[in-house]
C-alpha cells in the first residue's frame, strides 16, 4: 500500500511493479440534484484514510457502446486517477493530464485501453479524469450556463495544481493531452480563460481542429436549439424542476438529440455531434483566452481515421443493416457532396479513375474532410498566430489492423501511447518498439516542450513554407506533410466563414 495526503485528506493507493496508483479521487463535489447543470463545487474533505485502489464512477453514458467501462455509471462522476513511479514531493516530474474521448457522449478514464501505469514509466506523473457527458455536461442555456464539462476539466486542473506535488509531480509543468473528444477538449481549454496558467503544453489528437470545410461545425446555436428541444422532451423549462428529473430520462433525451443519427442517405461522422464545447462568451471565448504565448502544441491524425466509424464489417450498425446496403454509390455521392461541396464532382471523378470502391471512397472522403484537411488548416492557423507547433501522422498497420481492414483507424495510436497492445495476436514485436517510441516522444514533449525521436533528435517544428511531420509507421521519422488529392479538393471548397483567416 501507498499513502499520500492531499488537501482533502489521506489517500491509500496501491503499488505494483514499482508503479504507485491512486484511483477514484474526487476532484469536485458530486454534480447531482441541485448541483446538476452548475459549475463544479470543491470536493468535501474526509476523515481517516480514503481507499484509492479502485476507479470512481464513470459518467452516465449517453450512447451505449457495449464497452466494459471498468466502473459503474453515475451522475456522481467527478473523479480522477494518478500514476507515478516517484511519489515523493520534490521530484518535480512532468505531469500529463489525459482527457478521454468518446464524442462527449460516452467513455471513461477507467477504460482498459488507457491506464497510466506504462506511460508513467517514462518518468512522468500521469493523471486521467472523468467529466460530465452529453446534455449533463454540454447543455447551453443563456440563463443557466454552458460548458459544464469544460468547467469540470478546469476544476481537475486546479486540483492538480494544488495537489500533484504530493505525488512527485511538478504543478508548473503540466501537459494536457487527449484524443477524439479529448483532443477537442484540449483545443477548448486553449480558449478557456479560467484554464490559463493551469497547463504548459498541449497535445491534440484526432479532433479539435478548424471548422470543417463545408459541413456545419458544432456551435452555440446548434447546442441552444438542442437544449430547447431537450426541455420540451422533459416537459419543463423550470431548471429547478429539471434538476430533479430522473437521470435516465435526461440520458434518453440527450441521446435522441445528440446528432449521432445521420441525415438520410449519409453515414454518421463526428461532424454531426451536438453536445460539444462551444464559445459561449463566458466559459469559453473564440480568441484563445486560455493559451499563454509560451505554450507549445503538438497535434496530429491517423492515416485512416474514418474506418473507426465506417467499418467494413458494420460493427456499429444495426444488426439488420448490411454493409452492401449502406456503402452504395448513392451514399458515396451524398457524402462527397456533404463534405466536398462544389468540388464533389471532381472527387467522384478521382475515385472513378482510381478504381476506388464505394466503401473506400466513403471512408477516404470522411477522413480527408473531417480530419486531415482541418488539421492542416489548424497547423497553418497556429503558425500564423506565432505559436510553436509540432505535427505527427500515425500510419502504423499492425497485423490485426491489416486483417480486419480497419487499418490505422481513429484511435489506432492509443494502445501504442499507453502500452496496451491487446489482444497480443493483433500485434507483433515491431509494434512494441513503435509503442516505446511513441511514449518516448510524448513524454519528452511533456518534459521539454519538444517531442523527440528515440535517438534523442528533435521532431521538426511545423513551418508553413516547408511543412514536415513526424511519420509513425514501421519506423518513426520526419517526412513532408502533404494533403491527399481528395483533401486538396476539400480545401478548395472552404467557404469564407470556415476559412482560417476569417477566424483569426
């Protein structure tokens, strides 16, 4: 056992193979009852020794993915976890704070795919946290408030600032990092004034990029409209009454209005999501008010992002829906128009000349329009603002990734980053080496602000005149950063309101 004292009291964690784990630590009071749709309140102190050997509750899952969360679901969900190999005060290890993904609808820090016990072996202190999801966290009402999930992240960072030195971490060297919704969360914190000074580096993985070229992006208006419809479904506009409504009814209404059900003729993409951090002018601005000038950013994508959502086996489809009934020429044409705008005809011509199947075309146009092109636009925008940025591109294909046809899908880098290469038959010895290289690069970025290859050399800083990226494939090294032909056509469709310059 391992005991540590934090501001609220004494914690008893566990030790295994030299890693000290402290799980299920409350960083805020339970946001239930009259605290529903309120900013997080400070956690209550406790007497005696609090057991910190099991995860705290996961947030209520708006969408059920069937994944084992590793913890019960509850509105009482504001807990975090800490892993360290050097838990003595004064060690001043870099701190890495992980914000999990899941579309702001599902997920939990307790999932088996991202514990911090392996990453912390790179001489960093790792923190992961839960936050409110769906309408519980991202309702937008001018009288009630907005961005409650964002305020949860800030509360967790404030807890880190106050307490992390007791675990051997340095409160003056904190890196926020996250993937998918966690990447969007990291981007959101750059525009959250109350988070300013609470983090010193940021990693944005597979989300949190510029507005999409054509399709609408999450917005205050979209969220307010959904909130009004939520109230209608729940039968009241009285917030005090709504705070007493059964949580399951709120979850059901949140799911119905979440945007995960695509328009007719299309397939779902993360661009449809409604419950999302938005620049409300109070918690979040649109001027990067949380981003200090000396805070570097690392960001990147995977090679085949969309194959997580548009799968060859239709893993996430309804059982009665067959792939051949979904990945049709008509669906491809609809998606090319929705994402490629005026250049959809040229995109279709490109697929035709390349002999691309309907499935492959759908996956490619979504990957290009929702991830690759907006990521490039973000790098260019950040560079124009004088910020220090580094880019990566994850393209490693394990044997399992090839066999399933999922390739380097959305989230493919996660097992490498956290050292959770399971099941073993999905990977080979080379994947273990790539995992070590990925963990080294992320940890060095947290330590110094500059990611490094395994031989100690620095990654190239992003420069618009000669863009380079760290390519993570069968090896890890620098390469030119280039858009695919489809992504270039999507870029040509950018409208003024979605352009980089219009938002600067």
